[in-house]
């Protein structure tokens, strides 16, 4: 066989072998891509996304779209060819698998965690919107989760209201950890609670809870931060009672990043006129009860998805502005927001047409 022919044959076989390896050998990466975007002012799957009862609402116009990111499943393993294609594709992003599913987290665990974060973001969105409208909201500290095998298991339950720790009144979730860690591991701590069932009954009957319990338990040691501290194995959160009903109907969505857009949608429906002036505004960002907007993941995918659906403006968490501004889709204006008040101010400028001084990302 001539040397040139042999060389070409060897090269071809090598190329085939590399292609086969690329197709069949998995790589430790996952892919993110633009997901669906939904108008919080409109309908989804045949019903309104925001449903408010017991309070006057007003007609709205335009769009206040929440945005999402689509990711590959936890058990899916990309091959090398897919990874290279994803790296080269403009609208996709390939990241290490552990970025989306850390510590070997299963898809079921990730879905559950996202569902819990989504539920909490809805509550915070309601509170933030109503606070802007000076509508009073009652709130209290609750047991959010109880760790299996911890001192609190069987003594405290999710939904229990925490009134005090060692006789000191609890006003914020962080107060619980501060009071528990005043102890040394192995010491007893006393919780004063309203059981979840009593709290639920009181809310249903529109009365103040009357049954409280003092529950003592022995703290144990946590060294997850490199230093030993006393814990009981719970996480504390906040629950609320609203003066009227606000339901958010949106299935198959998880995570906390729609909080800002839900809050704006609620505010819009409870106030005369249109926040957007008929414009197409999209956005993202977590929100807390005080209305502070926090950063999210996948900002580049969300701006692409929003612009593809027709968005003209994109409300961007301040901490995400630098990343979003690196590759802004043509025709989309990125607006920096740090609070719901910032977003309301930007929307006022947008509907008035006075957009020259908008706080844009990348300025």
C-alpha cells in the first residue's frame, strides 16, 4: 500500500475513533438553555397566573414576564460532541454537572428544593407588593424543616410557630439560631411554640391562637462551618396571614427567581392603570419580604428567552448586571434594580416614555 494512502487511511480511522469516543464517552457537564417566559399579568394553561379575591382589582395591559432556564436532568450525561456543540452555540451554556446538581443531588431532591423555593418566593412576593401598598400583613416565625435524626425530630414539626426560645421572644427567623447558639453543645434549650394544628385552626376560625407549649431538648454539635456550635436540627422561616386571597397559578416552575415579577404583577393588578403603559417588560430576581431584589443564575439564558418572545426591557438584579451586559440581545434594554421600589421607578419612566435616565446595566 502506498505510504500516502496508508497515512490517509490511518487518519480516517483515527477520526472515526475520535468521533465514536465523542459520541459514546460521557463528560461531567450539563447544559442550560432559554426556558419558557410567562406574562404574570396574563393566563397560563387557560387560567390567570395571578388570582386575587376579596379585594378590588384593576385591568392591566402590556407584559410583566417572568423568565426561566431549561436544564438537562440530573441523570443525563452529555457526551463530548454535545458539550462542544453547547460551548459553540450562542444561546446555550455548558457548565460543570455539579454546578446544577451539587453533592450528588438527585433530580428528585433538586425538584423538591426548587418547589420549596418557588413557594417561598410567592409568599415574599405577596408581602413585598402589599408593603408597597401600605397593606398590613401579619407574620410570624415558624419551623420550616426538621432534620431527620436531630434533637428536634418528634418534638418540633414543620409549621409550628416559634414564639420564644428560652423565654426570649422571637421576631425574625435569624433570632432562633442566635438564641440556640448561645448554648454549648449538650446543653438544654427551651422552645415556646404554637403547634401547627392550633395555628391552622386559629387562622380558619379567625382568632388568636390560645394553645402554646414549652418543649425542651438537648442541643447537639454542628461543625459544618469548621467550628463547633450548638444546634437542634431545624431551619426557621416566616409565615403570613394576608387580608385577602392571592393565588399564583403556575405549574412546572421552580426556584426563587420569579419573585420580583410576581410582586410587580400583584402590585399592578391592585392599582389603577398599567405599570408598563402597554410595553413588553420582562425580568428576573429573587425578592424578600422587605422588597430587596437578589441575584439569580442563568441570566444570559433569560435575556435571550425574553427577547425572543418580544421583550423590550429587562429588569435585571444589580448583582447580575455585569454578566448580562456582556452579551445583551439586540433590541433589549437591561435595567438595573436593587429593590421593588427601583423597579416601580423604572416602570414609571418606561410608561411615560422618559427612558433617557433609566439605570441601565453596563453604564
